[in-house]
């Protein structure tokens, strides 16, 4: 569920930038908050992915493959990877747009 929300957020940010409405709807501080949120989610999900992979390797791959889908650690690992990927994507987009908007506003003030 978290991966879907993060991918929708990333798509929304990209769409607003494409329509040139990002700077009118969001301030620099709100873009920085979105960027920091993406970084936190990415780091947390990467840590959880590391833990799940350690648990799978500790108890054996045979045990993880033979388990039913609702208890599968492999599916948890895949969702952690997807959520971490989108978290870092939001961080990267927020960093990029924060720099672009701060440079644009700096030149507009002169």
C-alpha cells in the first residue's frame, strides 16, 4: 500500500512540474518536507528490506519458497524494495525541484 502511495506522489510531483504549476502550489519549505519524508521512508524501507533478507537467508531459502503466499517473506522483501525505490525517487525529485526553484527565485530577486 505504501508503494502505491509513494508512486502516486512521485507521479503527482512530476505532473505538476510538467504543467509548470509546482512553484505556484508549493513553497520551498513544503518541497523540502516532501523531500525529507521521501528520504525517511526510503531509509526505513531499506533497513526493513535488509532485515527481511537476513531473516530469509538465516532460516533458509527452502523455508521461504515453500511457505504460503500470505506468510511469504519474499513478497515482503519485494514490497520493501518497491517502497524504498519510490521513497528515494521522491527524495531525488524533491532535491532536484528544490534546487531548481531556489535558483529561479534567486535570479528573480535580482
